[in-house]
């Protein structure tokens, strides 16, 4: 009998904390906020090293890459 393939967890995403530098977090530990105004989109995460909440601006290309990695996203009408 052939067992169905299990859905593997997505690979961690490398992000940057201003205090800890590069760290890896699960895609589900990031939140992408897509803002209509150019240059206003960002993601937030809790750094696993220092446990600080980090907010980083993203370009449209980076936002697309994060969405492809199944990072949860919300759309904001305002500037974030």
C-alpha cells in the first residue's frame, strides 16, 4: 500500500533583526502587510533571539516572494 505524501512544513525564512542580525523564522511566524501606497508594505515578526517585535519594509518583489513562501498577509488601505 502506498502512503499519501505528507505536507512538509515550509522552510524557514531568513529575516534580519536590527539587534541579532540574520535569523530564521517559520513563514507562519511572519505577517506581511500589503499597502497600496508604493514603498509602504512591510512585514513583522518576533525575533527568536531577542524576542523583540521587528518591522521591516519590503519591495513589491520581496512581498511576492514572501507570499510564495506562504507567509500570512493582510491588505491595508492606509499607510500601515
